[in-house]
C-alpha cells in the first residue's frame, strides 16, 4: 500500500511539473505579458517633420501659401527634405534656344519668388542655384565637346539668375549664392536649393 502511494505520488509530481512547464511555454509563445507601464507607441511622423530646422519650416510654409504654389502651375514644383527646400521651374519655354537668360514671360514668377525668399535668407540659410541644359542627344550619346558646351550653358544660366537677383533685389547681395549645373534628359529647368549653412 505504501509503495502504491509513493508510486502514485511520483506520477502526480511529474504531472504537476509538466503542467507548470507547459503553462510557462504557452505564456512565452502565445500570451506575452503586457506591462501597464509601457506607453503606447507614438503615431509615426515623417522624418522631414521631425528633423527639419525651424527656419526652413517657416520658409516652406510661406512658399506653400503663395499664389504660385496654392494653384499648381505647369512646370513649377516645390518640395522639401530634412535640410533643404527646393523650387524647380521647368519648361521648354523657360529659355530661348541656346540662351542663358530666362524668357521674359517667366521673369515675373522669378521676381515673385525672390520677394518671398530673400527676406528669409540669413545667417542660417543659403541658396544654391542650379541651371540645367536639356540633353537632346542623350539616346545617341554625346561627344565630350558637346557635354562641355551643355554644362557651360547650364552654368551660365545659373549665373544669369544670380546676376538678375543681385541687379533687381540689392538686398540679395548680402547673400552668398552658389551656383551649380547639370544636363538633364527632361525639359530645361532652373532650381533654387535653399539649404542650411
């Protein structure tokens, strides 16, 4: 009789240990414990909203609210990254053929943008102006001489815009404007990159 109790006692202990082990396994795999101290995860916010410096945020908002960007115009785009606001003006009619100067029909837009931009630019913000020349021969390949000519014209276009701003908006002379150039397969364009210094 004593043997039987001992034997059945062993079975009961083993069964109990098995049940506890199964319970621990199930709680780990199927029912994770949630602590009441864990705060709910925040709603994801785009990095541009978090990282973007205050001066760029203000400038971007002012540009967005201007008539030029409230109504979407063909060829005029505005976007931003964490440390840059970009204005792109792109059109086949932006320049006369092989000209470095912007067509008269586009000058009012340039001047309107300058009236918004220039007062906002200061110690923390600078502008880089990039001119682009359309690469009409991209599919056939271009000679080194043609490429050099395209980049030279694109650079002249950026320089023309700097000169135009300094001539018509004397306060822009206090700014350090940099220039850049590129050759693009799309329509000819000019871009203004407003960046953190």
